[in-house]
C-alpha cells in the first residue's frame, strides 16, 4: 500500500491497514497509542476506546476523527466532524464526512480503488504535487491518499474488534486466538474468518468453569478444546445466558479427564455459560422458578354477560377492561383482556377505568385506580363508590357508573 | 400494503460493539413488525437462532396489523424452528425477542408489545418515557422481590442470566401488553447492548434530541459504543405519525380541531375541573 501525504497540522496515523486522522490538538502519546493499536488490527474499536479513555464518554467532548481501515476485502470508514474522506469504488466516488451528524458517519465500502483523506473540505492536493511518501507512522498532514493493496495482502480481521479484551484482570496468560466461525446459513451476517491453525490454550477442565446449562436432550457435537478455552475466556464478559427453568434441563458434569470431553458447548465461545455451582447458588438464593403460575383459572361453565349503555353486550368469556383508551399490561400467554373503548367527551372516564372478570360463579368488578372513581348502584341500596383496585363482587341487576353517562349493567351469569 | 391503523416512520441501527466479533442480534423493522432478537450461544449459534426467529416473523411484514393469535402462532413456529436447528448450525442456542407489532382493536391503533428475555421495549409518549417490557432475568426477579435495588442491579454479576428465552432449553410463554398508540408516540426497541450501556435518562435524552428516527437509532448505537460497547447493540426507533381511531366520538365536532388531539390523548380530568358534577 503506497501512501502519500501533504504536510499540514492534523496528526494522521498510517498503517498498512489504512489511516486514522485525529484532531490537531491530539496529545502525541494518544496518537501513538492509536497508531499502535490500529496496526495490530483493532480497528475502529481501538480508536473509540482510546478517544473516550482520554476525553470521556460524553459526545460533547469527543473530538473529530476520520478512520479508513481495511477489513477483509472491504474498507470500513467512520468520520466525525469536519474531516472528509473521498473513496473511489467500482460504483463511483463516495464522499463521506461527519457534517450534519451528531455522532459520526460510518460506512463499509467494497471494491475500493483509491482513498483521499482531507482534513477539511477545502484542503486540496496540488494536481502536480505527489506529496511525500509514508509507509507506517504518524505524520502531520493536510491530505493523505493511498491505493489500497489487493485484498489478499491484508489478512482478514474481525469485523468490529479483536476478541482480545484488554482490561481484564483475569486475562488468561495465553490468549486464545479467534477460531474460524462456521459459515452461517443466514445471508447478511458474513462469517468472520480467523487465522487458521489457531494457537490453542490449555483448557482448565476442573468442571467448575466450563459447565453449561443446556437441555439434556440436546445433541451437540463435541467442541474442540479451543472452544472451551475461548468460552471460559469470554465468560468474563458476561454474555447473556439463559437459565433453563427446570432442573432436569441441567446437564450434569461429565467426566472431564481430557480436552476432548469438554462439555459439549458447541461453539459457545460467547460465554453462554454459568457454572453448576453458580446455578446452585442461584437456586439456593431462593430465586423463584421463572415459570409463572398460569394466570387463567379454569373457565367458568357459563360466562357472565354485561351490557353497556352504548348498547354493546359483552360476554365475560375473558377479562374485560373498559375505559377511554384501555390498555392491557403484562399478560403472560395469550389471555389478553378484551379492551373496550368508550366515549368520554368530558374526559371523566379514565383510560383504563374498570376491569370485569368471572371468578368461579361470580362476576368481579375492579376500579383501576381511576381519577374520578366508579359508582356501584344496586337496587334498593344507596350508590356505593368502589374502592380503588379492590375487586368487588357484582350481581345481576347491578349498574356500574363510569361517569360521562357510561354505565355497565350486569346481566348475570347466563 | 394493507391499510394500517398506525402509520409509522422508523429508523434502525445495529453494531457488533467494540468487544465482540460477531453480531448475534437480529431485527426486523418493517410495518407492522418492529422486533429485536438477541441471540445466545457462540460459533454463530446465537446469530442463527436470532435470525431464524426474525425470519419467521418477517413472513408477516407488509400486513396492516396483526392479531395476538397471529403473533403467538408465529412465535410457536419460530420456537419450533430454533429447537430444530441442527448440531453445529445453532443447536442448543437461544434468543430473546421483544418489540411492538401494530394491532387493530375495534378500529383503534394499538402497540401489541411482546417480550421474552432481557431485550427491551420503551415508549416515549407526551414527554413521558416508560419501559414497557419487564426483563425476564434473575436480576429483575430480585428487584421484584425487593432483594435488589435498581442501582445495584446494574452492577450485579447475575445480570446476564435470563429466565425466559426462545430455545436454550426454555419453553416459557412471552409476556404481552396492549398499549393504545397515540400520534407522536416514539417506541424504542433495543438489545441489552444498548440498555446495558445507557441508562433510562440517557436513552430519553437522545430520543428527545434527535427528531429523525434513523438519526436517533444511529446515535443511540454510537453512544453505547462510546460507553464501552461491551455487547452487540441494536436500536429500532418507531414514530407513530398517524393513528386511526374509530369514527369521531360524540362531542369532538364541537371542539376546535387543534385541541382534539390534546383532548383524546390527555389525562383524565378530575370532575371538579371537567364540571361533570358528581
């Protein structure tokens, strides 16, 4: 890759993978750090980590940057602020800047034939000035341009970052090299190719670290030892894991006498693991089983029925919520209530005003903590205001007044 | 495309983040479906699981609205497919699923919200920002039981342990919500790579600051990267620009047009104010 630059004021870190332009006031040590990490193939992630490590995570303090780095056969570009990248591709010239974007503009471009990095939209290269060559290093430049090498010259690298998280105190002494991913069936997520012949770290197989919760019926091919190593390693990063809800789904430790018998985690390098010891600790900590009790009681033999003052008749074959703009919150399974909207020109009726449901042989009405309350009118009795959120048994003939002229007449268990 | 009771504009963004090589998040942002799935299990397994679920739901894209039965049946088929993934191609993997589906309830536009796992659905409505979904996680259960407060939960070592999922040995039912859609609503659907890096206030701030939904989604993902980007990050931002209601209700005709929206969406008025008498 031949890179030429014209001198200027912007520090630009040049490596064989591409270039990173920083702001003019970047401390030299920071520029050197970014140059080093980008040369190692850590990509945009390294740039962002270095910048936020120095300037903080606030967007307001994040300085401008322009990143153009080879990623496999593609070029990943990211531009923040007034810097400009002009990229010639098979499809024509793309101009990428950070103008008008709060964070940065990011693109992945293929078939790149030429890249020009300008420190501002007005920084021009002289047509007859080839500039000065730079192979690898940090220069103060106004423009930088290069022709990317053929794709084969740049080893494929991880899409986002190396899988080598640096700041872990528990980092294994021998860092596992990323293992090539099997080709994914789904199309758009391109599998990342890792170096072949990865160095395989020794795997601690005491059964306490690498145990994975999996359904017993799973038939999973034995994983290579490197997988277990990477898995233990990635576990440090707290990947989400699912904790199966029944004990019977926990695969108990098997003989762990060799790497070959590593728990069959089949590529569980993203740390979908918790130890059995952890799992037991969770259970003994009194975590309730996550499967909620079924909400719905057995269906009553005959549903209740109510009639609205609007003329609408409602069967209480499931819970009914009546209101101005009724909503149903957090129902497990498909037993969502029947939502019935009623008019309330005076906005007297709450959005979710009253809930009606059948419990056993009774119909129960509950005022849903409404602003103006709900009145129960029973023949021969004085009107009673329902207590908020307190289920009240209603009987045929009862009239429930929601306000704004809307009433519900209980027609009973039919 | 069939007439939808909620007309939306939306933006979406996803990134592997700064630490992970593979993006195991999948999503669909195509009316009436706005869903995020966060896969679990390495060697592409999680990626395959999440993509499988989204692929199944994508068959419903282009419809005007969906019923809960349609959503539930699709989920069952998606679960069946995830559990049938062959060894080396996703077997044993699992995925979360959350988001909103546009539903039509008696002619009214609704957000049918679904959740399984610890991805999240939020709603910004009339300036009020609420988390609709409730995580299926050990930490959430500890919060619910009063053993952990929200601040401690963000540091708890068990925060990556989820209690319900599709696949991964879980056969739990999802939670559903039916929320009336209001014009101006902004829905955020995200994986925990976003909510794990930005707290609720930070999410709200970005949603209020970025008018364009695509700009908001992109900025959310970028800000999560700046805050560490430790996991895959996905953000969908969905704006309701028009919501269908039933025929104008009695009384609306007498109101000035401007105030109709305020009126229908407004809080319930105490009777003393409304003058309704009691």
